[in-house]
C-alpha cells in the first residue's frame, strides 16, 4: 500500500512540475522574442557610449594635445607640414592598451577626435589592434589646392617686389639723364 502511494505521488509530482515549466514556456510563447541575432541585429547603443574612436581628419591640426592627454600613450601621429597644410603619414591608436577613458577627446582644440559607437574589433593578429584612424594618407585635395594658390600668391608678391625694386634702382639714372638733357638744351 505504501509503495503504491509513493508511485502515485511521484506521478503527480512529475505532472505538476511539468505543468509549472510549461506555464513559464506558455507565458513567453506568444510574446515577441527578446533574443538579438547579433551580428545581423544589434541593440541600440547609448548616445554617450565610448566605442572605437573616429577622427575628422580634415579638421585635425596635428597639435598632439590628444596624445599628450592619454595616460597610457596609446596615440601616435606623424605628418609633414607644408606651411599651413598637412601631409598625413599616420595617426595610430593602440587598442592593446586603450582603456576607453575618453581623456583624449576633451583637450582637442578642433573637436575632431571622438569615441564612436562601434565596439567590434576582432582579430587573430594583435598587431592589427594598432589601428590607423586616418581616412586618407597624404594631403587632402582641398589642402593641395590651397597650397598651390598660396605658392602662386607668394610668387606674384615676389615678382611685384622685384619689379618695385628695379623701378627704384632705375629712378636716379632717369633723373640724371633728364638733368643732362635739360643742361644740353640750355647751351
Ligand atoms: S580613450 Fe583613454 S586610453 Fe584610450 S586613447 Fe584615449 S586617452 Fe588614451
Ligand atoms: S588634439 Fe585634436 S587637433 Fe590635436 S592632434 Fe589630436 S585630434 Fe588632432
């Protein structure tokens, strides 16, 4: 009798616990799924998220303020100056070291280095984590045009200066010639 009681109690427990489980399943069965199919889908990223940096290269003046502000020296840049224009060689950020503190962003006088919303930076090669933020190497097209215009202006100025110098030098000779002519007329 005791064995039969235990048997039926076990049957009842199995049915009851299955129903409890199925009640939870049933609750979510008709709801919209909450699983995000990453990377095809992504959760919305907060506005102030500190992800991988991006640089507005056209605005950058190679002042090194961001590199100096970085507490672990992750930022290195190299550019050649042609007067006011820059020829970019590299602007790297080492993500093996970066701790995403954003301290490099605040001192930028041109507000051109930002922390973006991208976070996926997966690689098998650690050297690739030294990421170049440049969108182009060398000089921007507009910078080339500005440099050419400045060179032409400089040449024009120099030519005008040379012409003015030549005129100044020839002025006393012309005066002498004029005086000689006048002396000749009196005789
Ligand atoms: S986020 Fe912080 S650690 Fe990373 S580059 Fe900027 S200052 Fe350096
Ligand atoms: S602080 Fe700004 S302007 Fe200066 S080098 Fe860095 S990104 Fe460029």
